[in-house]
C-alpha cells in the first residue's frame, strides 16, 4: 500500500476485513478518477468493500458553505429567491445513476481481476436514500472492520464513529485516510466508455410503484448488483424478483459450482436490504421464463439487461394475451459477457466466469461462503 497519513497495522484487522469506503461527490456527474484511485488504495487493506456514496458537501464543506452564506447574506440582503434557485441541481436520472454505479463496479472488477482476487466483493449504497444509517453497526447486514475515505471524508467518518458509540453502544472502528498520489490516473476514459452505451433514459427515482425483474443470480456479481440496484432505485413501493429454479439451469457450464436456489434467493434478499430499506421485496423462485410477470396485475415496469430485451417483449405479449396492461421495459445496458465498450473486463463479469474460476482453483469459495 502507498503511504497514507495514518498507518494501520495489519494485525489489528481480521483475516478478511470488510471496509466501508465513504465516497463524497458533489453530484452524479462528478469526475470519478479519485474514486477509482481510492478503490485501488482500499483494496490494499480490505477483502470486501462497501462504497457508501454521499452526494453533496462533506461536514467540512458544509461548515465553509454556511460561513460563506452568512457573509453573502450580510452583503446582499436584497437578493431574490431566483438567485438561490439557480444553485439547486436537478434530481439524478436513471442514466446518470446507472453510469455512476457501472463505472465504480467496473473499476473495482478490473482491479480485483488484476490482483488475481476475482472473488472479492463490492456493494455500493447511496447514503442519502438507503433508508438506514449504514456503518453504525445496528442495522448493517454485514459488520464492518474499518472505515476508509479520502481526506474530505475524515470528519464524516469521525462523526459516524461517535454515533456508533453514543447512539448505538457500538465500538469505534479504525479510520484509514486514503491519500492519493498526484498525477496517477486509474482507468482513464472508463466513464466515457460506459457513458457511450448507457441509454439516455430520464426515469426518476421512485417513478414506478411496483417493478419486477428476473434472473439466475448465481454468485452475485457486479452485473447483477447494478440490475438489482437500479430496479430498487426506480421503485417506490415493491420490487418483485424472480430467481430461476435449479431445474431450469441443468445445462449451465460448470453447473456443479452453481449455488443452490435457496442460497441465490438469500443473496438477492440481502443485497437489496443493503442497497435500500423501506421497500417491499418479494424474491421468489420461478419455474418458467415468465414467473409472476404474467399473473401480477399490480406491476408497472420490468427491468432487463441487453441480453434479455426479447424476454421483456415476450412478457408483454403474454400479458396482452391475458388482458393485463403492458409493462414499461427499462433496459440496463452496460456490462455483460458480450459487451465490448468496457474492453476486456466484461467476460469476467459473469456467473460462468466465477464458476470456472472456482473449478480451476479447487472450489476457492463454496456456496455456503456466499451467504456469510
């Protein structure tokens, strides 16, 4: 690991530490070069990483802005409200949220593959909309061992530790500040490459009351997590997720390393709870290509990947046969085994790649491990 402004002795952490990386960005269109660099530094310390994206000023920035606002008010008592309104940014769209998630997940995947650690896991959470105080220890799905962040996040991490102790009776966690080396570019042009294939969709957060999706969700990877995250992001009440049962997957490559249905369902449920609370999640087994899409009349949208667009069309055709309203089809079009826009990493963002890796490395991770 490159030198940092505080040094953490490896003996103070467990064998496979889980880190919370607080990433502060001013808006969803912000450059991500520093974020990619921070992931690189974090991977020198942790085995599993959760990036908590916080959009807006840090505590330190907020204090400075408040002082500046006081100064401005003293000088401009007659300013009208239109001046203030100009500084309010528009809410993020499906396009920019998908681009942000995809860029971070792809960067992480590229880095762990380069480190020959392809089973390392990443979760990404939006702090302001996840519905709980992540990192405080009480509501976390998985315990954290260390808090990480760039210098602009230090005060926020210290405040998080205070909340852990004062409000929740938890112990404090070590804080590691990640200092970035100047003039080092990590994954230059990655955001531009991803942006070129993300549909310019203007769907808003919580636009649909009830949204459905489906898949195998074997060895939950970055592509799955992007699909699940965006589905939860556009839903305001309920997410229905169909998970393909074991009988439908007998022809899959390296099927002996496929996770059982109950493990895959639990993995999806846990990830959705990590990403966002406050929604109703119905994660159910499906025994055909349709599942609940052709029986549930209280659905408004379905999310699909580029590879399953035809499946969305088939669903709407069958809903029409049953006199059900068609679903809006929202496409997630970034990462897949056939996608070339993000160069050589796409084939490695697949369940098949993970199963092959397990087969070639003496079952490096068992299905039981995936539920821990």
